[in-house]
């Protein structure tokens, strides 16, 4: 099976591109459908492997799955059985942890394997387990499984999270929606995918206040019903494509995007010198001289922060444009220990980078990037290497692109329509 991208760089991109649904939002939205015993219809689903694998997990658990269109699915969760969780598939995906909250709310006692995901450092699910224990749930771990036992008198509680964890917030929201009493989540994450989780839960009949803030209150219901819901646009794909236009000195229109979800990122792009205009659901990237033809971007400091701060999943892509900025830039990403693996790959292409510790790196520009053979270690590092390939001289060969396809829908086809020379081999 083809698992490489071959890119010929140095071509300005132009045209219009439609942003897909947000993969990171799809995980919780699909999981939330399990809280009801009646069907739900989910639209704007991205056709990426992580989403398709999660749907396969639901199917193997006994959910009825019917595709109503290329991005629209009907899910009937009435007959799901947690004992039928496909172990290998569950272990492969980080998003599978989001099944725990809904399954606990419906089935009380069950076991799940350890979830997987990107290999970008320690990603324990301790915050999930601690929050569930605060409800009174007994959690034990043995022989590669987590076992959950829920007491009969379970009710809502005040839950203070240990960090701004997106998936823990989502899990607690889903669980609390279907148990007795009021739950108050403090130190809650506020990311767009968390907001989507709250929105679908409200459509399903849940009573929730504080969506999009760091304090969320949920009044549990005895029963929730199915919903029709459309997933929000992928802010990470939008940010990646904005950088693709800017890096190549191109111009284009990014459609089906919510600029409010990118507010901090867009401010940093202005600071760097990217020229663009924002409307209600579009971003117009204006033409500027590409760096390898005399263009000039400005260095900056990128500090990754919880939403609405700078997103960790746009940090690798932004590092590429900083290799083309005149001067020294600082990247600080405190979230994952191995997030900087991709910087070693950029060095192979000629980038001048000093990794000062596992969470900080200095990027010195501008440097001319030269095509080379590089490896995609996770979704966002792969996106960064695509951007480097688009701006580099000579050809770039990116290996392990199945990682990229976990989070980007037909990215090579979208780039080709914009004029890029990229092929899957």
C-alpha cells in the first residue's frame, strides 16, 4: 500500500479550498451518540482513518451504521455491547478513551483495553481515571485492561480537573449528562471540540451551562434521545492550509472555517507578516513574495496555551514558516515530551534549529530548505513536513504518510487542486 508523498516544492498555491469537519470534534460527538438508545444522524464527518476506525469500533460493538452520504452517517446505538469492544482497534486509538464516559453512564460495569494514539510523549489517562474516581467509581488495572465498577447510588459531584484536559472534560460531560444530580466541572477545557460535545448533548436533551468556559455545569437526565448534528470545521486543517498559501507566496480562499476558533493563531500570523482577510466563514490569504524569492517573514515567540491560546496541534506547522523568518524565533510547547521529533526531520532539510530542552526550541532563519527523505512520526509532524516540502528546493519524500491521513482528509488531492506537485507513491 502506498505510504509516501513525493513533493516538488517552489510552486505558489492558488485557488479555493473547502475545510473538512474537525476530526478532534468527531471523536466525542460519535461517542456521545451512545448515551441514547435511539438513532442519531451526524453530518460533516471527515473521511479520515481515525474517524473511520472509531465508527468500526461502534459497529463491532453492535451499533447499527448507515451511511446517508459521503460525510453523513446514521448511528443506532440501541444494541451496543461493551463486551464486544475490538481490543486491537481500541488499543490503536487515543480517541477510544472517549467511549468510557458514555459506556459507564449506560452500562455501569465493564472493562476496556488501554487506548493508543500519537507517539508524542507520555499521554496517560490519569486525569480521566481521577475524575471518575471522584464520582465514586472504582477503577482497577490488570493484564492490560481498566475495569470500572459504578455504585448504584452514583450522582453528580463537583469535579476539579488537574489540568485543562480536553478529552477528560468531554468524558465527564458525557457521563454526567446521564446520571442523577448536578455536576460542576472546574478547570474544564474550552476547545471547539469540547463546545461541540456540549452542543450535541444539549440537542440530545441534556441541561448544560458554561459551554466554552472553564466552568461547566450539567444537570443529569434519566434519558437522552438521538440527535441530528453537524460537526464544526477543522481549525487545524484551516491553519495548515493558510500556512501553505503563505509559505509558497500564493493566494487563495479558505472556505467553511470558523475564524473565531483560530483567533490567537491568526494574531500570530499577522505578527509574522502573513497577509489575509477574515470574513464570517472564510479566510482570504493574500499574495506575498515567497521566502525563496526574496520574501521576508518576521521571527516571533510561540507559546502553546490552552484554548483560546495557541494550539499545540498548529505548533509544528508554524515552525516551518519560522525557518523562513529573518531572525531567531522561540517555540515553547509544554504539553508533550516528544512533540519536537519533527524538528530532527526539518534539520535534514537544512533548517537551523537548536532544541534547548524537550519543550523549547530556537529556530534561526531564514534558511533555504532542501528536499530530502523524511519521516512522519505523527499527524501534525507530517503536516509540517508537507509544508516544508512545498517551500523547499528539489524533491521531498515523506514516509509513513498513513499518520497524516489519520487527521487530514485527502490532503494531497486538496493541495494538487491548488497547484501543488504532490503525489502518493
